[in-house]
C-alpha cells in the first residue's frame, strides 16, 4: 500500500512539474516537450522481486506517468548515485542544466548542500 501511495504522489508531483494546463489543444498544436531529471541515492527496500530499491520504484512510477500523461511529451533522466557522491550530484548541480527536478532521498541533510 505504501508503494502505491508513493507512486501516486510521484505521479502528481510530476504533473505539477510538467506544468499541466487546462487549455484545449488543437490537433495541429505541438505538445510541450518536458524533460525531468530525477535523482535518488542508492536506497534498498524489500517489496518484491522487481522492486528492491528506490531506483526501481521511481522507474516504475515514471514509466507509468509518461504512458498516461497526455498534456505534454515527457521524457526523464533517472539518476542513481552513492551517498558519498551527494555533493557532485546534488550540491554541485544547483543552477545548472543537471539540476534535480525531483529528489527521492532517505537521509540527506539538504541544508548542508545549499550554497
């Protein structure tokens, strides 16, 4: 049940980040291109044979979101990093093209990495 709630929460969050709008789109109008950068440290979990860590959970949620969301053409980059590399993947990425749109973490102290 926790996994299902997490997937729903991530789907809603991705919808907000993708800028879902209420305007009607004509057949000729091209959909907005949205690219999300999602990062997670290596976090293991025991849920099923297919979902053994946070990366697997996020991949499942993102794939479902991309399939079902039709307001924009959404692509994503899912990055897994070691906790020892948090400065490189999170801290050093602020205000760059590699900045994180969604961060799924367990025990990071984010205040430490804000410059």
